[in-house]
C-alpha cells in the first residue's frame, strides 16, 4: 500500500480476497482479488481495487457506505422495489450502509472503491 501518490493504478498487483460468499458464484470461476491502496489505522476508511468473477447475492443490509467506479466488467443492482440499475466501465455508483440490494456481477468485474464503515 502506497500513501505517497495521489493517483490510483486501476491495474495493481492483486492478492486473494474472500468478501463474496462461496455460494454466491454463478459460474465455475470463483476468482476474487483485492488490492488495498489506502486504509486508515482503524480501517474505518479504505480505498482499493477489487475484482470478482460473476456472483449473485441478496444483501438485506449493506454493511458499509461504498462508492465504486467500474474499471471493467458489468454489474446489475436491484432495489427492494425491483427496480434495476446496470453499470459498466467508467460508471460510478454509491450504496449506502443499511440499504437493501441484490448484487449481481454479470461479467467479471473490476472496480475501484472507497469504503467508509
């Protein structure tokens, strides 16, 4: 993790991650990778790059505030009322802590994120 640069490399060296539940993967590919670019000492704020194979998860209460920008791939988010929003490369979106969402990665996703607990 480097704190000396303002820019974030969208293609950093990635390591294994285990945020997605194993049962959420929708293909045989269960690849999930992460690189943390920045974290406060108490990890209440983190920024990084995350990549994941297709998944589908119903999240009753999103655990953090998170802003994301899609680098590659595609994701569809479904609101509690059934309304869907899809995002692809260059799109930025935000999910508030506590929000209900169906999280469906439809094409291997790489995103840059900033999380506030």
